[in-house]
C-alpha cells in the first residue's frame, strides 16, 4: 500500500525525487512549477512579439528600422518549441498523462480510458518506471503510447548538457528494461522546461519533443468540476490535453476524466496518439 498522500500532494514519497528537488518548487506540489510554463510561454510570446516587431512583421505598428536597408536582417535567438498540437483532421485530439506510473491512479486512469475506448499517451518518469514495471507493461498492453518524461523529473534547464543527456538516456533505458524492443518516439520535458540542450539531447536519442496546448492544471486540485470546465473550455481540433496520473493525489483528475472524456466523445471528438 502507498502511504497516504498529503492533500495538496506535498507528501510525495513515490515521486520525492522529482519536483521537490527543483529549488523554485521546493516543498510544493509535484508539478506546481507548471505554473512557470505559463510564465515562460507568455515571456516567449513577448519575445516573439518583440522579435516580430523588430523584423517589421507587425504592420503599421512595427518599427521600420530595417525598412529600405540592405543590411542583413538580424536573426532572432533560437526558441525551441515542442509539438503542441496533433494534425489528425477535424475534431482529432490527443490526451496525455504525466509523472506516472502511479500504483493507485494509473490503474484508475487505464480503466476510464478502456471504458471510453480511448487511447492516450503516458509520459513516464524513469524512477517510477523502475518501481512499477508492471504498470508500464499494463499501459503498453492497453494500446497506449509510452513517452519518456526524463529519469527523475528534474528541471532540465538547470542541468549541464551532460546532465540533460543523462536524464534523457536513463529515462529511456528504464523504459527499455521494462519493455525490451519498444520504440519510444516522444520526450516531454518536466515542467515544460525546454531548451536547446534538451532539444539536442532528445534529437540525438531519436525522440521528438511533446508539448501540450490544453492545461487544466489538474495538479492544483482545483476541484473535479473546475478541471472538467477548463478542459471543455479550451479544447479544439488538434488539442493535446495535459493531465497527471502520477506525482501526487490525482483523484480529481480521474473523477474529471470520467466526465469530460465521454462528453468530448459525444461532441464528436476523436482521440488520437501523437504521430
Ligand atoms: Zn511532469
């Protein structure tokens, strides 16, 4: 039996080596720094707007410093971007689960998915793969995609290039030991903390970067109804929906899934796996 989890996921013996190690996130919920994703996304947007403005891409409002100039256009700094949507035709969307496998919640998620005939993608953490290999096999047996979510759920932006490579390789190796021959195609950076080092490391390992476009912030435990509301409010064709089956108490995630999954099906949405 798993020890009881703190109401806000602060007691996370299963995943204690994951988010708790990140200085900015010490003592908080396992994926609380996902909030940082918003910040980084908005700062990225700000940057891109700035870059677009400096390149004269924003029309009349943009500065025209380079208009009529034959100087080479300055190239904006490289901004690594993961795949954030799926292209699977009208109403095609993807559901993803992070931070597992978890002995309590992963089986619950698998049951809901099976009942709704939905195949999803599980971004698994290497340390948890080692602890619960049977759950990884179950995910695979049920026809879901398994993606690598690093070895220890470290903030890869704070590691050296060698450290990043190790997180990727150890995470992959853990999956390989449990599912020999399984070809992992995707990597998702913990907290959505992408960098050119991360992109380089996963490219070298033959992986593609998997992001998301709909984040109901289920890890905040905002209440089942609120998670449902957030998913339904934001979903659209091509959405990749982020959920968590591990890293803390995910009972609200599971309860919400029981509601929004059949609801989206009734709207005509089709659930696909990133390809
Ligand atoms: Zn995560």
